[in-house]
C-alpha cells in the first residue's frame, strides 16, 4: 500500500497523527501533514485506513501497490 497526501487540501487538523502516528508527521511551519512512511507495513493498514477515513479535509488516500 502507498499513502498519499494532497497538501493543497490539507487544513492542518492533525487527525491523522492521532490515528497513525507511526506513519504521519506534521510540518508546523507549513501547517500540513508529512507522510513519514509512504509504504507502511501491512500491520498498520487499519490505522492508516482510519486516518484516511477521518481526515476532515479528505486530503489523504490509500493506494494499493501494483
């Protein structure tokens, strides 16, 4: 899986950090999410999916590797 963040949509709510802190970080200067692990372990799938689902700005996506 691959985690994608649309920084144009990100509004800095940081909900993703609460759901998957191992995968997401935050750039305070730019007020946007940082994807720390673009290809996280499969064991983190549920947390990443929750972050995508609960992002208020719908700025996150989960893509399947080909």
